[in-house]
């Protein structure tokens, strides 16, 4: 089972609204992914870490 983000409202095993997540077999929801109704959700490991040092450091250290 994979996790998908709901992009557009649709009715599957229940009513899904945009912003929700749905777990389903890829073969069961392939047509919804192709139609742009669902998008594969990123796992926590796939998200890019925020570089906190870039915001705090001045552009020119001599200033």
C-alpha cells in the first residue's frame, strides 16, 4: 500500500476531499494518478531539509 495526496475531490471507498491522504494499492488508483486526482505523497525522508544557517548568516560578513 502506498500513500497518496488527494488533489481533487473524488469518491473511492469513501468521499475524499482535497488535502487528505489516501492509502491504496498502486494498481487500484493508477487511473486516478494519471487523471491528476491523486499524487504520490512524499515521505519524510524525501523532503529536503531546511538550511537554517542561510537565513541567519549575513550576506557580507564584513558589514
